[in-house]
C-alpha cells in the first residue's frame, strides 16, 4: 500500500502530513547525524528500528540482482515499508517506515546500511 505524505521545508525540522482516510497526522522529521528520521526515532535513539536498520550489512549486489527502485528495495530487505512523501512543490521523497512507527529516509538508509554511520 502506497501512502502519500506532504512535507514542508524547514531548516530544523520538517513537518510531514499523513492523510489516512481523511484523518491528517503531523509527523516531524529531524536530522540525526547524516540521516533524516522521524521525531519518535530521534527521541528514542537506542530503541528505534529505523536506526538499527542502518547497521544491517548491505548486500553488495542489491542493485544488480533486483529490478526497481534501489532505496525502496533495500527498505523491504530490512523489513520496512516504503512510503512516498511530498513537499509543497510536489517533490517526492522516499521514507522507510518500520513496525515501531519509526521512519528513516530510504536513500539515507541505503547509503548507510552496514556502515555504522
């Protein structure tokens, strides 16, 4: 299931708006080291599944073996669900959401997987 979110450009935190069947939920995105995560992950760093996924070793051949969007495929590989976000200008961002409700930017996850960043 693909869910559409909207984000705004702010320097400290970005507000995301999740519209689920008419109900709008605001989600804060924060920069943590070199990755963007949601506020709950930012606050519970030690228990955040999104941050734990950063340490799962990346398969060297993921891009060659699988067809499709590499960041989304990597998200699925680490047991997350890919979610597309949009800003006011309709620019799209891919986030990886986990069962504990934590999220990380999918490209940050792909570029950090297994590198302990």
